[in-house]
């Protein structure tokens, strides 16, 4: 199990819930895009949709023609 799967479980989400959350992202959830400091060719798109009392950051990273998704709670 990777860190993102653990964070999804902490949120009470299964794979379908994760996909639903991504489908429900709105323009207003968009925060910023930036180049990765580790991999300058990667572009990181950050979204902050509302999540109860916590702040949820969803990061989408373009890497080699694929999209990597990570979830972070603040």
C-alpha cells in the first residue's frame, strides 16, 4: 500500500470514491500550477476542494505522458 492509498483510507475513501472526487473537481477548486522542484519537466496542478473542517490538497502531476495523483490533508 502506498502513501496515497493510506491517505485515501484515512478519508474513508475507496478507489471509486477517489475517482468521484477527481470527477467532481470544479474550476473554483484550482489553486495553482508550478514546475516541480525535483523534476523541472513535471508540471504540478494543485486543487483545494472543500472537505469538512480540514483542507484537502489534490495534486495532479504530468509525468512522461501519465497523470500522477496525490492527496494531502492540512
